[in-house]
C-alpha cells in the first residue's frame, strides 16, 4: 500500500505556524495563536449520515509548523476526527504536526490489574505517536508510568499546573491548609503547598468501585483555624473529593475549597461536589464553568520549545 505522504526533506525552519482546533477547542486555540505568532487554520469536520467522520483541511499548510489543539476528555468521540486531521496536515505537506492535548486520555489505565485487560496508556500512546511529531499535555496522570517519554515515541512535554494553582490559592485563600484526598494526589498537593509555603497533609483511600470510595478519617491535630483546600489532578466521578470533604467536616474544619487541574465531571459529579464544598475551582484544560486558573502561558512555553527542536528529516509514512 502506498504511504499517504511521500518522503520529503525539509531545509531551514518553517516560516509559518498554523493552529488548528477540533470542535470545542477554538477558544483555547485562539489563546495560543497570538503568543505563538501563529495563524488560525480552518478545517471542515462533519459526519456522514452513517456516522463516519469526514475531514477536509481548508488552510494550506505546506512546510508549516502545524499545531492541533484537542483536549481529550470523552476521547472516543474525538480521536478519529483528530487522527484524520493530522493525516490531512501531513498530506498537505506540513513540516511537522504537533498535538496539544491539555487533558490527555487513557493515562489512568496504566497497568494490567486483572487477566484479559490491556495497558491502554501504552497502546493509546503508540496510536498518537504514529500520527504526531510531538505532544504537549498538562499534568497527565503519571502514576505507574514515570514519564511521558516512557510510552510516547516522540518529544512529549508534561506542563505542570502547580505554579498556577499555587498562585490562585495565594491570591484567594487566607491561611490555607492543603489536603490531598488520596496518596495519588500527593505529588500535586506537596508541590502546590511548597510553592504556597502552606502546611499540607494527605488522606488515604480505599476504592471499591468508580462510584464507591472510602477516605480515611482526618488527623485530630489539623489546624481548624485554617481553610482546607482539597487538591487533585482530576475530578471525574467526584467520589474521592466528596468523601474527603465529608471527613474534613466531621473533623470540625470548614467546608473545603476543592481545586483540580482537569474538570472531567462525570454525570452529576459537579452538583454533588458543590453541595459539600465552599467552592470548586479548576484549570482551563477542559472547558467548564469552574475554570478560573488559566494555563496558556506555560503551554505556550512548552509549544515554543517543540518549535525549537530540529525538524524531522522526512514526513512519516502513515501507512505501512
């Protein structure tokens, strides 16, 4: 089978930068385009009556640095159109095609726990690596996989949200006490607390299912005069945050402020968490009414670093 792109050698740095957005990502792309000195590109994405995606790139991208912006919450509704658009950019002669996925999907399926399962994080990485020359994500759920480069075969940057979260806490919370709802949140809580110069602690969790968790009781020596700030990377079902908030209240602390990087919010998670929290605040990696912490600046820095890398000697063969 012939490759979808012919082998080409590039010389010098691309003179143009083009940012393309998947539906729902236009605002994020616009925020990135100005500091990157990039133009907003356009593509037609629609579904045929049988449900299959049709993609048509409308902006010329020959010899350009192309950035595709697509946050990957609810990924199964987005991935096919994303890959088709990447192929169209390569086919259009782009010097390279990078992916900005502020929320990177399938990272929590990072091990095989029972016979018959797969390590979806690894296989999803292999899929994206086939079509993209680099990747920028925000705080991917790196737990059993230490670094994105361990599974991604292209340059990959994990932008840290902790400095922006710490700045928000310092500006809006008096005498904060940073609390991690479980051990997996430790890396974020400790980092934010150190940047804030605030005390911190981490609770422990037993997960019985996606919708049923138990969180340990809060230590009796925690400072009740402080404002508890629950910090985690992802709020999905919200069960962990809700259980932790209830434990803080049982310990005599005020209703906590709940802060997360990624606002996934499955089903009624947002309304149920709001009922036990003083406030719910997230970063702008997934568009949601709780977005109050902007990460454009560190994402731009990460993309600019990708632009500074040497160009690939040839476009990749997308069909073997």
